[in-house]
């Protein structure tokens, strides 16, 4: 099914981080942004680009790919400078869709964390958001009424034990969204938000231990069911559009109602013999 196009991003220039493969939320955002008339560059860590899958997306969206490790200020500076040159002006929207925890990857328990890994988790999954916005500000790379979005998860507020140190990274990510949202609002009229998405079957998602059970539980707890990647992409598009100009410094739940549900009938029924 193809999506309706409303030209919501006509004339807007963007940078999209984090499209690894077709399952990636960022991949869907890129497809939808293209359909809505935006021009943008795609970026990912050099190591993630080696698979080459992103080239199919780039071709489809008529976008150039610029390698950048989101923890490197030098890479980010190059990314913003090159993007402005390629796209022919300042940037209107940025999607930060980046998450990685070496502790999760290596199966380290939260109470037996490796602190070098923990630092990496925070640097890649949270500080990179600060670095991205600081670089954009220093280069004066954002247009007024621009929009910056990062993707988060409800483990920032509630405990999901197997989410491990990513929970702490998401709390920091959301806090940076608020703090930098204030700064960019005052100085540039740019809005900054995080979107807290339902569990979604992607490479990053399925790295979490017991993810299948996790995703089914969330689905049964949510009155509307889990929100899919394409619906998350649609929400991101509205956040980049001029229809949401005064929404800023928010953590916005895109989760089918999960975050406000104590328990659902479906879940109760599982416990009633
Ligand atoms: P994904 O695995 O497709 O995307 C994660 C991306 O982060 C990859 O493209 C990866 O290459 C990139 N990345 C890792 N280290 C990097 C670095 N140093 N520099 C630049 N990029 C780097 O998975 P997904 O699910 O699309 O993840 C996107 C975002 O959505 C992440 O922030 C994730 O935490 C968040 N999210 C995912 C949920 C899920 O269940 N899949 C639920 C809620 C939020």
C-alpha cells in the first residue's frame, strides 16, 4: 500500500541518521520524507555503510550518503557542511535514529556492567544527540522553524530489565532533548522533540533479550496495538512539517496507548484461569 502524499515537506532540506536496512525506522522516514517532497542526505557510521544496503535507499530517494560516526565532532562537522553544500542551503529537519549498547550486544547483565561499554552506550545513543545539535548550532546550519527529532523508548521512565544500560541512555537522550530544545528555541526558533516508539522489529530492537515476548506483551497491553515503523515514520513527518511549529521540548509517546495503560483485558485474561 502506498502512502498518501500531502507535500508536507516540499522545499525542506534534511539530514537522516540511522538507516541500516529496510527494517530501520530511519529507512521508512527517508521513504516518506521523499514522498512528501523533501530533499535530504543520509548518514550512518562508516562500518554500517559497508553492507551497502543504504545505496538502494539513496538511489530511490535521490539522496547522497555521507559517512559519519555520530560520536565524532569532526565527522558531524563534515556532515553538516557537506549537507548544506549538496542541498543548497541550511537544514530544516534532522532525524536522530541511533542506538547501540555494547553491554546489550555482549550479554552483560545490568549489575555486572562493563563501564567502558557503558560509556560507549551513552556516547553513541545519547551524547551523539547533543553533539549533533551543538555542531549544527556552531555552524549555524539550521533554518528558523526547523525541527529536530530523536527516537526514544519508554524504558527511559519505567523499568524493563533487559533493556539494560539503554534505559539510562534513553533517559539522558530525552533530557538532552529538553535542555537543547530550550537553547535552540530561544536562539534559532528550532524545535526539538523525542518520539517514544513502541517496540519494533528492527536490528537494534531484536538485539534486546527476549524481544519476541516483549513485543507481544506490549501489543496486548496497547489499546491500539503496537505502532509500526511506517506509522512512526508518518509521525516523524508531521513533526518535521509546519503543522507542528509550536511543539517543542516534549517526549511524545507513539505507542498505541501503552504508556497510559495500567493493564489491559487481554493481559488480565491470561491470568484468569
Ligand atoms: P536500527 O538498528 O535499524 O538503527 C540503529 C542505527 O544506529 C543503525 O543504523 C546503526 O548503524 C546506527 N548507529 C549505531 N552506532 C552509530 C554511530 N556510532 N554513529 C552513527 N550511527 C550509529 O534499529 P531501529 O530500531 O530503527 O533504531 C532506531 C532508533 O529507534 C534507535 O534510537 C532505537 O533505540 C529507537 N527505538 C527502537 C525501538 C525498537 O523496538 N526497535 C523502540 C523505540 C525506540
